[in-house]
C-alpha cells in the first residue's frame, strides 16, 4: 500500500534542517546507545566479548586514501540539466506483518523509470541510524545525488529502498524474507543488489550482508555502530558459505566516537582474510559528514551494477 509520494519539490522537506541540527553531543549519545543497543539485542549463539581499550595506530589512519571533502553540504546537486527527468520517492507499507506490525519503507525510482518499461534495475538497500527513520537518507540528499549520477552518465539507473526499523518489526527476517521478495515482484528489478547503512544501519548492513552473501554484491558501512566480532563473522559465514563474498566499503570520520570499534572491525576482517576498502576522512558522527560524502557512496555502490544496465551481464 502506497501511503505518500515525494517529488523533486518535496522529497527533502523542512525536516532537513532539523536533521542536520541533530549533530554534536546528540549524535555522540546516539553512537553510544547504538553500540549498547546492538550488542544487547542480538540472540546469536556466540556471546560478544567486552571490547578492550584500543589505541588508534598511525597505520590504521594512514590506510585510507587521501580524502576529498566537498566544500558545501549538497555539492552541485542543484545543477540539474534543463528539462531532464528526475526520480521520485514513494513511501510504502507492506501488507504482510513483520513481527508485531507491518514494515514501512521509502523507495526511490530513477528518472524515466515509468517510461522505460523494458528496462530492469539493480536495487540498493540503505538502512538508517538509531532512533531515526527511512526519512534520514532522503534528508541527507540521496535522491538528488542519485539523480545527478544517473543524469551525468556516471551510473546506470538504479532503485533505492530505505526500510524503517521501527519498534516491533523483526528487521532482519522481514527484510530478507518479505521486503526483498516484495521489491522484486513489484518493481522491475534484475536480481542485482547492494546493502549499506549508517551508524546502527551499518551494523545491520554487515550482519545481514555477511549472513546472506549470495543476496548482495556489495556492503557499505558508513560510520558503523558495530556489534560484529570475529566469532560472529565465523558463524554467519559458516552458515552461508565462503565461496562468494560481497565487496565491502568502510568509512568513518577521524573524530567519530565509533572510530575504536571500527578499528576492531577492521582487525577482525584482516584476521579472517575478508577484503575491504577503508576510508578515514575528516568529520564526526553527524549528518553533515554523511551528506558531504553521499555522492562518493553511491559511486562506489554503482561499480557493482553499471555494466548490468538494460539487463546485460559483464
């Protein structure tokens, strides 16, 4: 059931200003709550060990490429070619229940989706941070960023699905067992997917992505609030098999309070021989950091599917 529609005029409304003010101390508190919440609510068979004090090494900081941070919050996203079509964002509620209630999600459909009836599209699943909603990615400018990349030919058109992890929703099972089949049966998808998330959503993204590696070609972790340790990786990957692993991106601000846990995550990946791409960039755990880097996020996801435009395979 579609319950509302955002257009290019209203899909990032006045709530953007409210969202961007949720920085500083508030996001630091959210970061701590994320780490506590994620570790406390999981029911995996292997308990997570208490984190030790981590010293950030120069090797960890220097392992990331030299950052390029755009000077403005939404760099060049208003320079839409005259007459060019833009994507739309719908807000939808699943009819089926996911635990105690139904799942609500927003979906971005790329420019000319309605007109290109023969085309099928890859899907990017983006997960929001703690105590927020599917609106967070819209407020950060994800629709405008996707429009820009598609219009300028830097990416094949793609669909973005942003589920809301609200209270009472069995999030992982609902996403895998109900949301993905619903998206594939309702929209013109091609079976190519990526998953990513910021803060708490990053913790969900790596959990779901490594638990179901055959579902996704890429996993993006943006300032992740991790509840992952090497024993969990072993459990998830042993369940799913090691024959196919998605590409993994990790980025975090150099002043982020979650930087130590991100170093621990990188250490676990190294121990298991799981490849990843790491970026440590200027910034904190705030909306301005993610908005400034959102174009780069989408460019990285698009590497997985740009050769698959119009149903062809690489």
